[in-house]
C-alpha cells in the first residue's frame, strides 16, 4: 500500500465508485478504502430488495380484483412469508454479488478492505498505517436513524437494513415514518397479510408537499392500512408486545419498522481533525455544487452529505467530486445538476419532480390538474385513483415542477423531468406525441388545463418537428 496518493476515496458505495471512475481517468495513484461489506446500500438493503418485495406484494394483491374480471379461484391463493423473504434475499444476493465483482474489478489492487480515519485534511490512518493524500473524497454513506430514546427497545425494532434478513415476520407491525421507505414497505407488508399501522409526525406522507395531492394520497393509502399522522410517536413495551402512542392514537404491535430517515456515517470518521467548524450534528460546511468541504481539498459526496440520499444523486455527486478534485485551482468547476426527481414505489406511486409545491408557494404559477379517477387507461386497468398537479411559470408557461400520486407515476415523472431539463413550456410539451390509450394522456390533460390558465403568455410558435416544412402547432 502506498504511503502517498493523489486521491484517497473513503467509501465504496454508489458515490465512491462514481468518483473512482472519474479519478481513474486522471491518475492511477489512488486508493479506494472501505471495510465492507461491499455491494452498495442500494443493492444490499435499499432499492433492490425493497422493489422485489413490492413486486411480490402487488402481484398477490391483484387477486382481490380477479372475480370482477371473470377469473375464479383467487380465494385459494396463499402467501408464504418465509418463502417470500427467501426469494427477496436470493434476488438481493444476485445484485449484490454483481456490485462486489464490479467494485473489485474497478479498483483493482488499489482497494483496501479496512476502516479509514482522517488525521487532518491531507492524511488518513488505515489500520496501523498513515497515508498522505493530496485529495480526499469522503463517501461513507448513511444508515437508518433510530432515535436515542428508542434504542433500549432494539429487540423490537426493524429498519430497512434488517427487515430483509428476517426469516419470518410477526402478524402485527407498526411503521413509524411514512416517507418513501416507510410508505413503500408498510403498504407492501400489508398486502402480504401483515396487520400494519402507520405513524407520521407530519401530516404529509410520501414526500409530498402539495396539500391537494397529499390529501388524495392519504385517502388512498388509508384504505389499505391504518394511518395516524400529525403527531410524534412514543413507544413502550407491554405484556402483549409494543405499544405505540401518537396524539390520541394507540396501537399494540409485535415489531416496529423505524423509517424516520438516515444518519450520515461520519461520526467515527475524524471530521474534527479537518480544522474546520462543524455544526451541532458534526457536519462540516459542504458546497452543494461541488461537494467541497470549505476551501479544503476534501469532498463529501453521496448520502453522507445530507442533501438527497437517492442513488442517482449520489452518482452525480461522486462524479462531481471526482472531477472537481482535479479541476484547475480546485475551485472553479460547477456542474449543472439534473432536475430533482423523487419517486415512491407505492401503489399508486408518489412522485415529486422539479420544484415542489412548497418551493413554489410564493411564486406566480399556474397549476394544471388531472384526476386519474376519470382517466381512460387507468379505468380499463382498474387503477383509476390519484391526482397529478403540474406547476408552470405564469409569465412564460415554462414547466417548473409537479407532484403526483398516480398509477405508473415513475414514467410520468421521468417524462416531466425531461421536459424541465429541456426548459420546455406547457405549449412545447403539448406538441409531444401522446399515444392512445395510455396513462401519459393524463399528463396531457394536466398540460391542457395549465395552458387554459396562461392568458398572459401568447402561444409560442413551438417546436418544428420538420424543419423543411414547419407545421402549425398541434395541441
């Protein structure tokens, strides 16, 4: 192992690997340091196992609609929870193994399977050795957060890191925290036959901030499992299990799934040795555009910096940290970030794309609306529930963002993200093709609704699909 490197990357998750891909283009004198287990949070305990569970739960849930479609025998279907969990782990292991192999191949002999600790802004300790580094990229990730006062109840607590390791699950589970993780897993477990009760300090669920979208989402998910929102939860053990209190609500359960957010893995990293002021949580100041810590040649990327613990954001931040660490003068590069995109894989799915309702609350916007209860394709498939609200700038018609709870919201959100990234207006977007019958036609309904409100902005010439023969704008 070298005593001096151009770059030391601490953490072999999504952000660390993304940084490494950029660093390798510039230098071969680097180290990738991670004590393991390898495989990225997404593959081991996050995106992949949770989506496997959700897919099984949604398939099993469909049996309830079979009789109305003329399919009989659904009453004989049974769910074997231990077998479901084994299947989820099998798929999880497949993805994890692939990521481990990719990591080792990418890093080569410069991967060090040890814990690293900072000894100042240019030195790290790896085991019993000291290594000097001209640049340090920190990508240690994050872990599920369990409030300190609940830690004595650890025997009754599950998190997204432990739930998929269970061989069996009890009949009664409370999920505390109804953000993306809590809502996804809570609904999935309920569909598999577990009695679920959800608690959320805020009245907003699924990361939604638009009160109309949130209200619709609350009504939809309350049909599947009991929801208590707007009050903080407390817990205590009883002879009959664990009792959860929130406001006037009480539930007695066997286990609690805590989904109240994540904590950056920086507490034992030696951040205090950087010589820079840390906040009350031990976090240093990080430039969100460059991932740089203060004016040091140290970068904090991915889930650990607390900005957006989402895989594609971690990849971008790793890229930026890797590239920026070698830019001229180390402080001039600034990369354009993609439009924010957050998707909850519930059923129907929730999504926030671009700027949220809260971010736009005090700006001049028009809101395009579509109710999926009346959407043709959704009705055909028996999934006609939800709403989409699209936000456009009043003066120009430029699409700024949207919030939704809708069937296949992931696809609608991606389409809108592309429109936002291209700086498209409502009128531009209405010239895109919309096939019939598709759920995407619901987005066109919202665009048309927004267009009728843009009285102060003239309809633009639009996108010429054929430059040799410009056609009239189709809306």
